[in-house]
């Protein structure tokens, strides 16, 4: 059986890569995908700890996270489409309407 | 342990692929691979229902939604796919080579896990199958977590209405 700590380390690595993607990329779609990856890394933590403590609460929480992620993607991609229709770009540097 | 190393390596390299790919369509496909490896990990962690839900929700719905948008706005074009007389070497750009290697690794890992029985949840741990099965999840979800479960349906409704309103063309 693989120790739980290994899963936690893997999850941390995936989360860090996702964070890097959010911070470094300028394409709004790739930023969005990186956010999804971070959510998944956290899900992995929940599931690993659910096994560690032999409790189901973690897995239920992952289910909730999945629901939230699905709703988030639907709304977020609608926003992306609206921005693209409005400004014709996927580069977030060009989306600065609220900048002072 | 071998399985974990294979899946972890595939997951990490796929994650890096998401971040560094030039084209969003490659990112979306690497994301799919990442989600698939995580589903395999859920099986190793005795969360069978979540593994299935991961494949259906993430790989089936979310990535497809991403691909729809990528195809819709452009940047999803695979230029050389129509050029029939291109040499094989010219077609093998680095994302394709990576995808080939990673996909093969995933298949090998899954095959190894199935043949040796490591991906069957009842082995090794006596409490195993009770933990993440559909029965256990359903029992908890419809008793202890009934109110949050019902509230998620409201959340989904709000998300749906929001998406329709935002995407409306007027």
C-alpha cells in the first residue's frame, strides 16, 4: 500500500504546477485549465486523507467540489465567450476594462 | 508502488504539458490525460465511485466543454492533419511524442494493475470495499449530507441559468 504522504506530495506538486500556469500564462483558457488542475490536486488530497482516516466525509466533499467545478466551468466559459465576442482576444492583458 | 510511480509520473508530465503547450487544444488534451491518471489514483485509493464520477464529470463533460470553446474561437487547428503526403517525422511534434509516450505509460500501468490485481479494491485491506463504493457513498449522501446534496442542485440550476444568460447573443 502506498503511504498517504506520497499522495500528498504528488498533490502538492500538481497544485504548484497549476499555480504556475495561472501566474505565468496569458491565455485565459489555459489559466482556466490550470485552475481546474488545482481543484483536482485538492481532490486528490481529500481522497488520500479519506482513506488514511477511513472516513467518507472527504469523498463526499470531493463530490461537492466536482459539482462546483462543473458549474464554475459552465459559467466561466460563458464569460470567456462573452469577452471574446466583445474584445476578440483570449489574452488577459487585453482585458483591462476595470483598470483605473 | 510501481503503479503509483507510473501514474504519478504521467500526471505530473501531463500537468506540465497543460502549462507549457503553445496551443490551447494540446493543453485541453493533456488536461484530459491528467484527469484520467487521477481517476486511476482514485481507484488505488479505494474511491471507486469518485473514479467513475471523475471520468464522467471531468473527462466527459468539462474537457469536452473546453474543447468546444477552443474549437469555437480558433487556436484548435491541427494544421498538418490534412496534408497527406507529410513524412512521419515531420508529423511528430513534441506534444504528439509526449502524448504517445504518456498514453502508452497509462495503458501499461492500467494493464499491469488489472493483471496483477492491484487495481481491484478488495485486495490487501479488509475494510477496503466498504469505503468508497457506490453503496457507502449513497448511504452517507442521502442521510448525513442530505441538505448539502439538495443545495448542490440549486447551485447547478444557478450555474445553468448564469451560463445561458451570459452566452445569450443580444
